[in-house]
C-alpha cells in the first residue's frame, strides 16, 4: 500500500468511526479494565418490575412536588465541577484562584465520565419520560462525579468532610428532582464513583497530583 493510499484509508477510518466512543476515551488515573461496572453493579430494574415501578413513582412524585425555585436551583447547580462545593468549603474556592486543583479534579471528572459512559452504553436504560439526554439513564454520571469528588476533596480537606458529603448527596439526588434519573440510577452512580475514587487513589500520577493540589489549597489558606 502506498503512503498516499494509507493516508486516505486513515482519513476514512477517522471520518466513519463512531463519534465519542468510550473505548477510545483518554483515562488519566485508571484503566477501564480495572473497573468493569457491568460486573460490579447490579443491572437496572427490569421493565414493569416492582423496582422499576417504584423508580417511576418516585420520579413522578419528585417532579410533581418540586417548586419552581427548587427546580431552578437544582438546574443551576448541576454543573459537574468541583467548585460547586464552594458553599461547603468557603469563599475563594474557585477555579481562577486554584488552577492546580481545578486541573486535578477535571482529570478525575473525565475519568469518571468515561467510565460511566461505557456502562451507560452497555445497559442503555431509557431515561424518565420527558428527559431529553443523548445517553442512557443508568448509572447516573452526576452521582458518580459527586461521590468521587467528595471522597477526594474530603481527603484534601478533612475538616470539611461532613458538609462536603451532605452537599454531594444533594447534588446527586437533584437528578431525581430534575426528572433526569431514577433513584436506582443515582444509587448505582454513587457506588460507581466510590469504586472509581478507590482505584484512582492507588495510582502514582494521582498521588503526585493530589500532593500538588493539597499544597495549593494550603497556600490559599484552606
């Protein structure tokens, strides 16, 4: 095969390869082979099972009972960034002031999202009625992000552990309030985030970046 033909073939593969495939995603602190969520998590409830009916009833009740203020607050606070923890940590906990910490948690968040996307694609559970999202419902990526971020952040700032976890739980459960996830999605997402954090904390690059973030937080007075 000529160099030109090889270049054309490479281009065609790039064009027609599935976009956003989780298998090609970059991981920083863990490998997908270390955590197979399709083995470690229970499958989502069977359609029309008692648990599925309970899931649907709980989402319907949460959506019907929420106030407009609750909805807007949950929606506004749904960005997957460690800096949503500012109310628990205190003023000045911002990305502009803490760039090393921001980069560290961005890598954690990326690893968690990529891991969850693999599981979502495997189970492909439909979202609650009215939730328009491109990926499946199970497990919840926001819940996984909240759990992993809370675990690591609480290690960095142990004095803030309780408020960090309280806020993380609220962040995860807001996915039900918003009508975007079922309770079982959130529960399994939290478990997945816990598993991911545990594996990441044994990685050498993670330990290096953890120390750098810890030093930055101390210099900033946290």
